[in-house]
C-alpha cells in the first residue's frame, strides 16, 4: 500500500507539473477556439512584446499563440486568414488598402486597426569613419554624390524594409538597382545580424525601424563609432504625401552617438486585425490590452505611450469593436 501511495503521489505531481499555469478563458459564443498573433523578427521590440501580449490575452481573453512575422506579411496573412492579427505600422496599412508597393494588385480589404500602440522611428546608423571620409551629413548626400554605400536593412516583408524602399523611391527617386549601379549594395539581415555587420565593417549603413528608446542602437554603439544620419525634409514630405508617415526627431540624451536633433521617418506601431472577427472579441482584446498596459511595459517600455487617443488612427479603418472600446475610454479619460 505504501508503494502504491508513493506511486499515486508521483503521478499526481507529474500531472500538476504538466498542467498549464493558467488555462485560457472559455471562448464566448461565436468566437474561435484560438487566435494566432503574428509578431516580428527575433531581436526586436515586436518579438519581445508579441510573446508578452500572447501570454496576457491567453490569461484574460482567449487562447493566443505567437509567431514571428513582419509588417507587410502580417497584413497580407491577416487579410487572407493565414493569421488573425499582428504587428505592423499604420502607413503600411494605408499602402495595403490602396494596393500599392508590396501589396500591388492585392489590396487588403479585410484588414483594419485594433490599436495604434506607440511611435515607430526609422534609424539610419552609419559608421562614423565612413561618414567623415565621404562628408555625409544627411541621407541625400549619398545619392547626390553617388557614393557607393554597403547598406543593410531587415528582410523583405518587414516594415523596416518597406520604409527603406518607399523612402528611397518616393523621396530620392532611387531603387535598389540604382544603388547597385552606384557601386553600393543592399543586404537583408536580422537586428543582431545587421548590428554585427556594421560593427565588423562589412556594411557602412544599417537601417531599421523600432521604438523611441531601443537596446539595438546602444548595442551597436558599444561595438563601433557610429552616427545617426538625418533624412532630408523634401524626402520626408514626399513619403508623408504618399503614405501618411510623419516626421519624428531623435533627440540628444538618449544615445551617445546623437549629438544634435536628427529628423527621421515617423510612424506608429499598430496591431492589424482581420476585420471580420466578432466585434465582441475585438472589444475584449482591447480591454485586456489597456487594463494590462503596466505589466506589458515591463517587456517593452514603449507600450507606456499607448493612450485611448492615439489608439485610433486617422485615415485608415479601425475594427468596429475596437473603435467602440477606445471611444468609450476616450470619453472616460476626458472626465
């Protein structure tokens, strides 16, 4: 009997260990059993925040799985039901609805905003020795002087690559082929891979879009002397006219490589959702997001920027249930 009791205790302990820490709430009527969230490439804010969001929603709303993704691919996959929701940037959804750039011929009619989350900055990080040698003080110098530059950004399908390609085309009339003709090159890498490439001197310029305060820039600064290159006003306006981007300024005091204000492409990290989900589900997803903002900010500090006011963008559609929730919160915060 003693051996049997010990055996049963062992089995019960195994069962407890194998059980999930907290089961997801049962889905409401009309909801799917599970939801798929598409985050971003490993190493960036999106990847870290995506895991935290999936855990939070699984505990409070519905079972959510998280996978890697990218700003372009997440919209495409949500639109055709290969995923349910994921990170992107607001201007990308604008391009997707128009069926332009990466969405040419396949406009995203079933994609909408769940929430704008926080500001998105595009960084143009150049090796200091290269910038000084070629007298580069702004991005336009590269194309005006036809300087051969070895560049890298994130892979196609990410918001970083979309911004780079769009800015070059709309702001400077330059394509990747033109860069090659100038003697330069464009590579595609992860955040860590690009950081290593510029630190080792294999590339001269690394371009990527992230939040306002990010460790990747500090990581590069610890390995190499760099400068942050500003974007020309005319190019910023051209991209804004095309896709609704804004101008943000990287201020001194955050990064040691930034000695004076640097103008760059500004946008908002957002969550894009397939528009045909139940309104009640969209409402509850937003409710859990807002009520757990403080804990989410421990994973990515930028989420502190989220407010009911910035959650609803201008010029692109917001899912009806999400819009209902954020409008209610806007009314409450005014009181």
